[in-house]
């Protein structure tokens, strides 16, 4: 199965499948490659069975600045949060009007990442180029907490899927930091790469394992109990690694996207690259696994297209 959808006039930054509906996909995009101009949030319906290969737009929401990330609420199937280039965070409801139902603006620079708590489900994180991470509740008009410790842009902050208070962040300062919401300072710092760390994700099956991707073209697998050295270093991308995503269906499977215009899949146990998806014609930024259709993956890229497909290695 391979389906393609055009986000005409808007370059793709992030994709996320709904945690409630197998067919629903959110895509965060920006005009003019996110450098200047508007943003658009796309809510897509992806067909299955006889309708496989058909992607329809359910609705779009327009913003005054580019959107760099999106995450669905874990408590309301119609709501999702976006991260914007103007420093704002917006909460949307797909059943309501064209305007956000909540708008927060505390970050001083671009917000590059938003991530909902998978365990407690009552809060989410934002990571910004102002070097900070903020904790939010959709019911609060202000952030609940601000975490400072990075000395450069924070590109991502991701909740542990195993703990209600633990999260990890990655930054342009070459480090990964581990945080607990009960403490204002990081509880652990790993010098993860020799260049900016653009992305990280937690293994869903091994609670001490995180995966990182860097401008140095590599992906590294870490055991947080032994932070002095990575478990594995995965080489193959020709340019910066923009996104890593651990499979919700397998503890050994990781997908990655890169400025080399590919999405690749890896077996982190062996270190083998097992798939290259090279159908995009520009930087590939977003990737996600469908929670319900265990062989379905979505990607988005600066070529104004979203791809939904089954990789050969999962057939």
C-alpha cells in the first residue's frame, strides 16, 4: 500500500496518527519552508481495505506563523496541540470553529516540539529555541513549570512512556538531559553527539532505552543506566537526522527521517538498516507509526507531500 497526499503551498514538518482513530492523521506544515509566512494544520482521513490508497482532507486550520510540530490529546479524541514559529502553542478541536480553543504564548522563540504525557494524560511539554522546556495543562491559562538547563535550542522534549513524571530532552548543546517534574534541574546529562541533537524518542518496550538523532548524520541507542557510551551507533544517513521514532509494535524497530530526503528503518538490536524510503524529493521531517494498523507508516516532507505506506520490511 502506498498513498500520497499533497499539502499544496505548505511544507511538511510533523505527522502524528490519532491515538483514538486508526484512519486519522494530523500534519503540521509551514509555508515558505517555515522561514516566513503562514502555517496550516491538516486533519486527514486515510482509507483502509478497498479504500486503501485514498487520503481525504477532513479539515484544515490556518495560522499566522509556520507550524513545526503537532500532538494529539490523550484524553479528548477531537483535540490536538500545535507548536508554532512565533513562540505560541495552540489547542484545537476538530469539531469546532476555525480558531484555536486555547492559545498560550510564553516562549520567547520558536516552539519546535510538543508532546503529550502518555501515562498521566493530563499535561504536555513544549520545547523551544529559547533554551527552555515548559509543562502545560490544557485547563491552565499559564504554564505549570519551566525547565532550564540547556545552553542552546531545545529541539525536543519527550515523556517517558513508562513513568508519569520522567521526560528527556535534546538540544543544540550536543546533550540529552533527563528530567523529573518533581525537580527543577535535570537529573542526568549525557553528552550524546559531537554536534546538535535534533531528535529523540523512548523505546516503548525497554524503559531505560532512548534513541537520538543528530546533525552528525548518526542515530545512537542509549541505556540511561550506562550513559558513558551508546549501546549502538547507526550509520547510513548522508545528512542530518531530523526525526527518530520508536515503533509502538516492536522493541527493536526504529524509523528515522533526514535532510538526505529519505526515511530509513533500523533494527536497533543488530544495528542493521532494513529499509530506505526515498520517494520524497525534499527534506523529510516527519514520521509516525499507526498505532492500530501495525504495518502502516506516515511521512511528511518539504516537497509538500504526505506519504502513507507499508514498508517492504513489514510486509
